[in-house]
C-alpha cells in the first residue's frame, strides 16, 4: 500500500526525521487559514497523487506571495495530471501539500527497503539526489552504495558510516544523518514498510538535513497489525 507524500512526512517527523514545515489542503476554503502558520511567503505547492513525475506535469509550483499561492492552488486542485506513471488517463488532484521552500546546498538519495533475495534490510545511498535512481544506476552505478543489514533493533555506527559514504557532510549534518537513518529503519521495522525512499534528502545552506520528498510503501499482508496505517489508504489512487 502506498501513501501520499504529506502522510509519509508526518510519519517521518513522528519518528524523529527532519522535514520542512507543511500543511495539506483538500479545498480552497481552508487555504488562507492554514498557511498562516508559515513564517515566509516563499512556498511550494505540490499535487498529492501516487505517481512520480509530478513536476514535469505541472504538479509542483513555487510561489512567492499570497496571490501566486491562490492562483496556483486554484489551477492545481481538481486538475488531471498525466505523468509517465499514471497512464494516459492521468490522476485527478484532490489534495495539495504546501511547504516552506528551502535554500538547497546539495541533494542526495537515500532509501531503505526489504531485500527479499537476501532476507536483509538494504540501505541505498547516492550523492545523485533529485533524479530517478534507476537512471543513476544505469549511467553512473559507481555513484550508488548499497549496505545490507541483518535484522536488529537499530543500525550500528559503522554501518551508518558506510551508508553515508557518498555524502560529504559537515559534522553538524552527520548527527542529523545518523538520526534520519535510525528513524527510517525504525519505521520500516515497526510499521512493516517495504520501502522508504527519500529523494531528495537535502543539505540546506544552513547545514541542516531535511527530507524534501518522501515515499513509503507498506506490506499489504501486515496492515491488519497497523490500523493507523490502513486508515491512510486512498482508494482513489489504487486503480493503476
């Protein structure tokens, strides 16, 4: 079972991973009230659908003031997005996620998944963030690190250092990276997730690590153990 980006980020935050400040809206009536929590008018509007390629389809827009926000949100909500993952019929946008923008220094790729072939937990990391990891694997496989772990309660420091090998991080950011890795590992184990993908994981100009985009997939066969996760199901997104 897949969930929306805003739901994935809420879970990440609950488990101690850093994410940008954001709000979800289902209609324009709630827009002005919800965005009052932001300290800046520089925001990013994201269509929430279970498909990649939103940006190229017009599903991600940066705005700099309230008028631009209202305009883009009005254009996007209810729009049908057609991406390489939706098929020709596309997906209708029924919810938006609005976030504060970030000053990005670097972008990385980080994921954690169940590797059924080896019966282990695999972390995949790369300094090539913000792009399709399959393309990186195809053209620059040497830029991807895979670290496989036996099941345990947490990730040890030596394995975390291996996972972080492709990243060049200041000391402050390394501590945050350790926390993010432990957080997504804990989610995978405790919530029976199959895949947690952070793409990109960003380093801001202030030296902070943030999960800028997030995807989480859960084991359908284990949902009976997690009614909180089952409640996040969006049946409108499950027919493709």
